[in-house]
C-alpha cells in the first residue's frame, strides 16, 4: 500500500485563490492479531508493519521477540491484518487480558479498560556505562532532518529514531507518534543494535516513557515538552529524559548523570 498520495486542494492567500494539489499521508486500519485474536486496531501508516508487530508486542508487554514465531501481513478490505503467531503460553495469558482497541493517531490509551492498565509499572532501566555528550545530543536532534522523508513530503508524520555512537542508525515514521515508536522498537530489537538513545519528534507522555523503558533505552530525547507525570515516571524508572531539544540547546529533566563530556565508546 502507498504511504501517501496527492489530493486536490484550494490555496487561499494574499495573492488570491490557487488551485493545486498536496501530498497527504495514508492512514489505514491496522489490526494486530495474536494467534487469531485481535488485540488492537490502530489507525496507522501502512509501512514497516512487521517492525510494528514486534515493537507493539514488546512495548505493550505482550511478548518478547523470542516468543514470536512468525508475522504475516494480510490485506483485509480497506485495511491490513498483521497476524502475529506467538508461543502457546503467551496466547493463554493474552486470553486473560484481551482487549479490543480502536486507536486514533493522537491517543495511545484508547480501549484500555482500567486505570491499572494505563498506569502499569514501568520497566526499570538497567545500569550501564552508556553516556552522551551534550554535543552528541544536539547532533542527534539535528540529524533528524535527513531521516523524515514522509514528513518532508506531507508535513503530517511523526518520527522516532535511534542513536548510537555511530550516529542515527534507524528511523521510522507514522501518522501516529506511538506507532512510530513501536515500529522503531521492533526494528531495533530485530536488528540487534547496541544500547542507544531514542529520539522523538513528538511530545513525551506517560505511555511514550513506558514504551522506551520497555525497549531498555537509557536516554530519551524529544523535540517537544514532556507531561509532568511523564517526568515523574522517567525519574522512577531511571530514564534520562531530555526534551525541548534543538540543534543548539536542550533541557534535561531526569538523571542528568548520563550527560558527560566523555563520549560513550562501545
């Protein structure tokens, strides 16, 4: 399926009315089905869906990569059915917590049926020698410019990227910020990248912190601001939360000890 298409529009401005067209991102219903049972239906960009399956399974606490047997991408009418096949013990635990989630692009909690699920315990970031210099943080943000082709084409997509000492090694885009992060997480665990930092073009909410911690990345860098509770959660989890990041400045909200003038070396 195409990720974007051009549609006609009228442009109003000081010079009058102009006919033309504008490229817009596609948004389709993507069902995430585990052993034949639908766990979520997300409105998403129809790309990198195998990564999406792996990342969603990990960040939602459904299955680890080694518990996934296979992933099949199956067209389903106007949408896509991402069929994930997991170990039988995982399927049994899913039956106990099954949910059907219609997820609009702006919300990552739709369909969760209890406060306990929304505020589930966050994974703790394991101690490690991973560090970044302030210059590396700003360089990581600046590097996002070259990794967002869908956004450049449509001006309507979020990006989640992964930084290691070699630079930005991966990026994924989607109309939904949660989807972009899940796609990145899936790619990172499948590719086996070393420990690194997640870089986001979106704001940082509680569920974004939960997903980054599930991935195990010790540093989260975002161009927008976090919510107050997201800061509390990052602090509790041991996650370094950097936000309002630009190529020339940024703000650190938690665990600033991972910022050092001595760069991390693998």
